[in-house]
């Protein structure tokens, strides 16, 4: 059974830092792209960042570029999100998800997220 | 970046068919995927690649695509289907290609 479990969420002051972790099990973690998605209170889903199997390709939404860093430890089947210079607008539940990437001649690539963790709450407030 | 537009809400009586649309220019050349999210829970993938159903998802969930619009249909709607539904797509030509629609609240009357 595929399982993802996030941890590390907390309340932090603006300008502070947090490191989120996501532990994966029940699948070959080292073969999977992984993604972070967040959801602000009462709002919709927002893709935040993703990383390829090897940790070499990394992509970020513009609003977190230069502040957040995604990384992984395949030996520990773990995904991380280092969040620095946190702002009030970063307040959200952060989900990690397994990212299934397909490559197609006609459309290039396409990703969907087939398993999600339960989420961890990050609150940025003074 | 790409934009995906969903109606904020859809209401349907039990047993009827609910249809939730998602529109965006990228959908003419990209697959769409759908997620169900119930209050306080993580999203669950219900349709991928426009019309494929993951294991364990009931057959009453189906997806279709036509031009710039994709549709999630739920036939024989049950009370347990009341949830928020999000479409998602990938636009490989975009700066950051992974985008969600704004979500649709499905209410079962």
C-alpha cells in the first residue's frame, strides 16, 4: 500500500524558516517524481514544487522561487521542502504527492498526482 | 502559466448525473486530471488522462474531453459524492506547467 506522511508543519513568524518532510512507503520512491501542493485556508489547490527521481530537475511556482528548496533522500525514501523567508501568504496545508509523469509524442509530457499524504499545516503569523 | 476555469458550484439531486466542466486553452493539447476532496481530507485522484479511472474509483465517475473543455461526469450521484472537485493539467510549454482549476463544490440536494 502506497503511503505518504508529511511532518514538520508549525506556526512560525514572518521571515522565519521551516523544513517539511514527507516519508514514502509501499512503492519504489527512487523511481518517482514527487510534488508539493499547498492549500490556503478555505482556498483551492496550488502546485508548489516538484523534483525528478534523481533530485536533479526541480521546478517551483514563481511565488516561492528563491525562498523554497525541494530536495529528496532516496536512501531514506524521503522528500523535503525547505521554506525560508516565510510570508503570511505561505500559510496553508502542505501536501506531498507522488507525481506520475508520462511522455507522449503528441503533447510532450503530462503529470498527475496519484497518491497524497494527509498534509501538514504551516501557519505564518506574528 | 496556463489557466483552468471551473464553475464555483454545481448542485444535483441524488440519482441524477452531475457534470463539472473545466476550460482552458491548454486542454486542446494536454490531458486533464480530476481530484475529489472532502472536508478535512487530502485530495483523491478520480480521473486521469481525461477519461481513465484509477483502481478503486467507482464506475459512476467518468471523464471526457472536447476542444478546450473537459468534463467530469458522476452518474447516479450519491450523498457521499458531495465534495470539492479540482481539475489539473500540465502545459509543457508553460513556465511552470502544473496548474489546478479553482475547484467546484458539488452539492447533493
